[in-house]
């Protein structure tokens, strides 16, 4: 019986087992082959995607840089505008302080008038008031003895010497224009007009050294030009006075010289008086061919007190007017 039941031996390396192992290894190899084939495509795709991202980021950087440049430019402009506005504010504050100071000084106007009367010894009057008085009068002045505001108006030629310094232009220019128009109205018709600044600079170069014809159009042109006329000035009327007398003095002409100014900055009063006396010689009757009139504008009084230059100007103008048949008028207000 033991022989009939023969034990069967099991072989683990039979054909079926080898088939299974072979299939397993084959599957693994196939997977490896598939992975190796697909890997370059994945890497390529990743490279393309990353390149696109880099380009996109670079464009965004360029846009951000451009916006930054624009913002920086706008910031600079805003800062400059802020600086300009601050300067304007500072000027306005300065102007407000000046106005407040003038208002405060206006309360002591009587004291200022007393100082002007005592120190300058000038007639405290304006041409406007005197002109109203004369217009109300029915008596017509004669040619040889006509006076407006204390100033003789018998000349046939008139010359204006105007201080064009910064102080006059900034504080008194509207009043200068007003007084010039008033003087011109006093002379309805003359044979010639001339306008120079205190340095001897002519208002109109085309009429340099010549008389400007007196016509309504010429008077209008003078007024318009005066509004923006600002040649260099050294705040001394001496050069203009001497230049006018040297060029226009003539024995057959009666000339009135009007000086508009506020100070005399340098030079000797005596020297100027002697020079003018030599240039403007009197005729046989004792009258000078060139009358010298002066109108003093109280710019330095309004700017904070009376300095030495304004006293020197008043003394010089008063002496020149006295020696040359003229009149010195000292104004006590800058209000037109």
C-alpha cells in the first residue's frame, strides 16, 4: 500500500512559476521604458512653462518700473509746486505784515506830517487838490504867471526825470503815473515832451536826444509805456538831470524839468548844485532857461521810517528848485 501511494514531489521552479516571474519582470521593464520615453516631454513642457512665467514676470517688472518713474516724476512736480506755494505764502505773509505796519503807522499820521514838515520843509499838498481849486475859480491864469499846485506852468517844453528804482516801482508806481498825467493835463499843449529815467535813459530810443511831438496819441503812448517801464536805476537823479540840461538847454526855449523820486543815494549835494548852476545859466533878466521842479514820493516813510537818503533827496531837490525858478512838492501819502 505504501508503494501504491507514492508521494508526489513538488517542484517550485516549474513552468508556471517561471511564466509568472517572467511576466512580472516584463511589466516592470515596460513601465521603465514608458517612464523614460515620457520624461523628456514633461521636462520640455516644464521648461516652456517656466520660460513663459519668466517673460511674464519681466514684463510686469518693466510695467512696475515705468509706473515708478511716472510716480517719481509726479512726486517731484508736486514737491516743486509745494515749494512754489510755500514761497507765495511767505510773500503774502510779508505783504500782510507790511500792510498791517502801514495801517498801524496810519494811526500816527499827524506825527508823520509833523516830521515831514520839520525835516524836509516841503509844501504838504498834492496837485489834485490845487487843480480842483483852480478849476473852480473863474479867473484864468496868465501865461507868464500861471501856477498849479505852486508850480509855474509857463514853459513850452517839458522833461520828466523819473526814478525807476525798485522802491519806486514796487510802492509808488501807480501814484507816479497819476501825477504824471496830472502834470500833462496842466499843459494842454506844448511844443515838445521828453521822458528819461534818473540815469538819463530815454523812454523812447527813437526820440533819443529829440523832442517828442505833443499829440494825444503820443501822450497815450507815454502813459502806456510808463506802466511797464523799468530801466536800471541807481536811486540818484543826478545823471538824468545833467543829461537833460546838457542836451536840451537852449537860449530860445523855456523848459520845465520835472523830477519824480524818493531818495538820493550817493554824491555831494553841493557838487550837484554847482554843476547844475553852471549848465543852466540865467538869461539877462535873471531867469533860468530850465525850470527845475521836483515831486518827492514818501516811499521810505511808508517802508519803515526816514533814512538819511530821503533827507538828502529833499535837501537837494529843494535847493535845485530854489536856485532854478522851480518848486519842490513833498507828498505825504502814497495813496493815488
